[in-house]
C-alpha cells in the first residue's frame, strides 16, 4: 500500500504529478491511499513497496474534460475526492470516453462535486462583506470573514485581487487567511469570526440602500433562499433586516398598488371601451406613457366569455396598433387553435398599454415593465374587465397576472389552475408565449408541452363556465 503526501490538499498540479507517476508505474487504485491532511491531521509513509504491474511504464492519457473536472473536484471537502479522481484516471486508460457516461457512479459523483465547488466559489464572491479597519500605520484595510464549505480560498484569490487591486484587504476563514497589500498576496493562518470587525462606519449607509431597493412585488422567498441560503445570513449585515422586510412585504405591495390607484382618484370609471381607448392615448401617469409610443387598446367582442391578458404591446403591436400580432401572438394563435379555443371570440389586451423599450441603434428592444408601471395601468385593465365581464381570464406571464391579481405570482407553481376572484371570474395562469420563443432544444420542446397542457385545461374550464 502506498500513501501519497500532498502538503496542500487543494494543489491540483501536485496531485496530477503524483497520479501520473503512479499510473505510469501501473499502481492500481486499490494500492494507493491519499491521506487528507485537513481531515486526519496525519500523514503515512508508504508501508509496502510498489509492486507495479504488467502495464508498468505505459503512457498515461487524460482528457481535457477530466482535467477541468479534476481542477474543481480537488477543492471539494470530501476526504475521498483524491481516491475518486485517481480511480477515474485509471479507468480512463481503458475507457477514454468514460466521462460521456453520465450514469456511471464515479462520473456522476465527480460531476456533483464539481457543481458544489462551483456554487461555493460563486457564493464566496457574492457574500463576502468587507469592513473597514485602520492599521497601525494609519492605512485603511478592508477585512471580511467567510466560511466556505470547500477548499476554494486560494482558487478564488485572483478574483478578489483583480477586483480590489488598489485596496488593502484580508479575507479570514477557518482554514487560512488571505492578505493583499496592493502588491503581493500573502497567506496566513486560520482565523475565527472574532478576528474580523463586527461593523464599520459605512454599514448603516449600506443597510439603508438595501432597504430602499428591496422590492416586495418581486419577492419570492423560496428562490431567495435557494440563492442565499440561511447559513450565509449570519455574516451578512443586510440579512438581519430580511425577516422584517419579508413580514412587511404584503403591506408594502398593497401600498404600491394603492399609490397607482390614487393617480385616478378624480376619474370616473370608464363608461365604454371607446372611452378607455381614448383615455390610454392621453394617459401620461407613468414614464412609459411619456416615451412617444402609441397606446395599444385591447380588441375583441364587447361581451366575451374569455379575456386574454398579456404583459404589454411589443414593437410589432405598437406599429400595427393591435395586441398580439407579432411572433408571440402568432405562437399563441396556433396553440389556442390546437386546444380548441377560438381567439376571435376572446377579448385580447395587455396589463400595460404602452410599449416599454430600450433603443439599440434603429431597433427597439423590449424592456420589462416594473411593478409600479403595472399597478398604475391596472386602472385601465380593471375598466376593460368591468365592461367585458368575462367568465374566464387567461393571464400570460407574471406581469399579466399581476395586473389581474394585484400581486406577482409564481407562475411555475400556480400555472394551469383556476384562481377564483371576488366577482366570480376564474383567472387561469400560464407562461407568456414570448418566453417559449427564447428557448431552444429540449427546453423549448418541454415548455411547449406544458403550454399546450395549460391551454387544454383552459379549454375545459371554458366548457364548464
């Protein structure tokens, strides 16, 4: 049995050299032990001589995908990662395309480890929070505390050096410390949370900014926790505000909607669809209404069982002055036809009546309306809804749904089901067809299938309405 001494357990080049030497000598994985210094605190000497094998002296080949995986996996905290890497290297000599077999247990484990390491690298870059301290020489240094899951400190060092090259900084972790003095990167011993400053003079300014940009209309707690797990909260100054901000999100969202409605306090409800068409042409209550585009009115029967609500008119719709006549509208027409729903018998409109865009040369690129834009324009949508009196409303995408529900739903969770409204209307949610146009390959095929299922459900709902 041979035990290999890697002084730094995240040193890929050292592992690569030792692994190549052993494999060239024909030492099988069962005869190699890779002690993890960080895990065991001890190193072994080789307890038996290398016996070699019939393939001793062979040339060792490693594919580029394996090298890329290995560079990440060696940073993983699993003490068995080096054994796994050597075993896969050994197997690659007889199966050069081994990594193409995603069902192979070793390959799947490697891919999973690499993914976890990449995620940890991203989290370190996103959640390191520096605080200012004054050193003995009077110079300012920025110090941060971080607790990575894996051995990513050295691998991430260049990112922080390049980003903060002109500043002195230190990142303290339980495994080691990194110190940049503006010229050279130095490595120090492990640290503890108490070695880092608790706060600095700029912290309240940052917290105030964070409170101001926290948008209750875009709050999705599950998605937030996926991107910023609670384990990171203790080291983020803004995190201590999150529970209160979440608790008050519904009240703040209601206030945003009320603010939009207050702009129409002096207005009587529109008496006809013609009055709405004239009103939206003149409406300048939000910035979109002031951007020089023409408002696009809904179209369809005055009394329709089905109303379809999208986000906003696009470039084609604004030029032709009709809703849903561009690529997304054409896709919608085909899907409705396949589901047995006649668009000609539906009233079709948008939550926002003007086209919001960003100019790019001669092109006008779609820009998503804000929650505030939707809440202001909701007064016009409510007018259409009151006059048409549909039994069922199809909401396309989160923006269309917000204009109807007064909240931004999670389409992925609430799509394909009826949401009863106080006036007896059933709101049916699905994705916006423009979303499907942005996909390709398997994702596009999958989402087209889900869209078709949603519209088939809509057809059944209409039949029973």
